[in-house]
């Protein structure tokens, strides 16, 4: 980016709007209910855009967009899963039941919902601990995605961006609560939508149109590149960016179980997304939100998973090689592509500034929701209950949540500093896989069963959590390598299977088995 003045101009306007919405949230946050849910301010369009912006972060655009550059258009199936499962089923099926159960039990957070459905302090505490242990890794990945993009395109010091971005988000989450979070999400989603639509249009224009672009991608693999550079990938089932990997191959297993199912299924048990359902006034609000969210996800993910593979054509035409060979860190592919794409366009710096702002919005919107979820888990679900402050004043309860949020912001910043490269997509599927394996079957059981049994849920949660951890740390080579653990199985297809598949299956089987063994006994765990 040659001239940064355009970026700083739009950045000032964006920060001013963010501060105003943070102040708006602060003025309307007088008690704990408003900090945690803000139900009176949650309109359908706000819920839909907030859900979409929270769901789709820089992890989706930068991390998974980079993976699409490596593995091809097969990633479009993740978009389909996110629309069908992560949006339509999530809202129409899980969302309505979540809202009703939440209002029935007076639940304000995901852990409180789980705890009150089962009348189990243990389940509430465990759900909160999953958030506090796993979510900082995901949040740090989102933060890293935004920081990397700004560093590449603007050239500002990485540490300065990391601290500045964290501080801006922390301030409006801490003081404005969920009202500031959701209204900022709606603003940021609008910017994301415009930015991604523009880059998709410019990509097709630069590559000669839609038909020509995809034909060039096919031709690139078939006739132009040296396949010896991809010998290892070909041996593991890769068949080009326009084709799905060979069925049953190592790459097919990794792409399907990790990249597709890890997010597509894992979204159903995301605590920060469940809060959006709890914030809805009625089922009609959720019905009106579904299609707005679906269109938003279609444009954002459809763009990311299209420009990723097509970046190979662009880089080959301009630099003589494909993205995978040019960038060892896949997290840098999309930032480098966008920077190069607009470099020779009139007012290109303005377009780059818009896209940088869109990526900042993607990062900030998800970070704010995650900070809010972590702060609530720490301040409300753990600290308040531990001190038995059920009768504490409203201001005191909000203070505990704000303190918890600030502590978790510091944890996330520390994790972001310690994170290795090429980690954004992996960190995302780790957290989503863990929550799905540990909590999704028991969440579904609690929402749809007339008389859910806490013991059944505990068995499912324990089985899913333990099996996920064993597979992640000792069998899956991708996760084990990150933490420096040797796998107990080497050179096997099992090394590429994501722990989500194993953990979720074990958790579901354990729940069904426990249900039939224990039977429909009345839940005798004392109420919270």
C-alpha cells in the first residue's frame, strides 16, 4: 500500500462510530441482565448481523481463505455447511429451543443455561471452564489474523496493532456490554459485506470474468505448473484446485473432518453464538433473522473460498508461481493477494483501506463476542457463584463481569504473542471441535428432552471431553505437532482424522447408552 492516508481517514471514522456505539451500550447498561443479554435492544437485523459477524472472523477470511488457496474450491462446501447447519438449523431448530429454555430458566449465559436445564452446578462450572480454557486460543487466532493483515498492508509495528486492537475492543465490551457488542457487530458486518463484495468483483475483473477465471484455474493445474512440486500432496490425494481430493485419501480426511465438519458442525455449540439466541425477544425475531444471516454468510464465505483458489492464478500470472510455493505461511496468502490485487488500480489505496477495514471489522466483531463470553463465564458463572452473591447489587454484578473481561483480554494478548505462524484455521477448529465434542450432545438432549437427566449429561460430557483430548494430543498429528507431543500412531490415516469426529461420536453414543441404562429418572441434583 503506497499511501496510508486513506486508511487512517476511514480508520478515524470507524473508531468514532465504534466509540459512539460503545457509549450507546454504556448508557443502556444499567444492570446485569442488560450487560449479558440486552434483550430489549436486540432487533432481528441486529441479531442476524451480529450472529454472522461473530461467526465469521478473520479466521474465516484469512485463515480458511488461505486454506482454500492450498486445497481449492472444495472449501465451498464449508460455506454450504455454515448456511445449512450453522445458520438455518441453528436458528430454526436450536435457536428457538434455546430462547425458550433460556427464558423459562432465566438463563443469561451458555454455562448458566446448561446448569439450569440440568439443575447441575457441575455442568455450569465445567461449561464455563471450557470457555476459559479453549476460547482464548480461538480469540488469539482471530486477533492474529487481523494483526497480520494490517502489518502486511500498512506496515505498522505488529505489537502496536496487537495492543491497540485489543484495547479498543476491550473498552467497548467492558463498558457497553452485549448492547455495544451487537450494535458494533451490525455496523462491522455491513462494512465486511461491502468490502468482500468489492474484492470478489475486482478479482473476477482482473482474471477476465467469472468463466475465464475458473477456466484459468483448471488450466493452471492441468497444463502450466510442474506437478513434481506437489508430489507429496498428490500422493495424499490432491487432484487440483478445481477438484475434490481423492475420496478416502489423507487430504480428503483432513479437509472433510477438520476444515469442513470442524466449523460446520462445531458452530452449533458455540457459547458466543448461543447468547444471540438468548437475546431474542421471541421466535418471530429469530425467524426474521435467518435469511439475513444466510445471505451474509453466503457473500462472506463465498468470496473468501473463491478468491483463495483464484489467487493461485493471479500469483502465477504476476509472479510466476502459485500461492503455496510463494508463502509458507498460509495465513499470509489473502493479505498478500489483496495488497497485490489493488496495487495498480486507480484509487487502489482506497479499496485496500476498505478491505483492511472489513478485515478489522471481522476481527473486532468476533473478538468482542468472545471477550464478552469469556468475561461473563469468569465474572458471572464462576466468580459470582463462588462467592454466593446471588443477592448482590446490580452494579456489583456488572463490575464482576467487567473485571473478568479485562483479565481475559490480557490472557488473549499473551496467547497471541506466543502463537506460532500458520495457526489461525487450526486454532479455530480446535476450539469449535472441543466444544462440540464435549457439549453438543448434552446441549441437544437438554433442549429437546422433556426431563433431561444430569447424570446422563455428565457421562456424555466426560466421554466426549476425554476422547477428544486423547485423540487431539496423542493421535492427530496436526494438533500434536503444535504442542510438541509425539503421536502414539504414525504414518496412519488416523493421524489426519480430526478429534471432533471421534469426540462427538463417543459423546453421542455415551449419552444414548447412559440414557437407556439409567432410564428416565427424575433429575435429583439440587437446583442452583
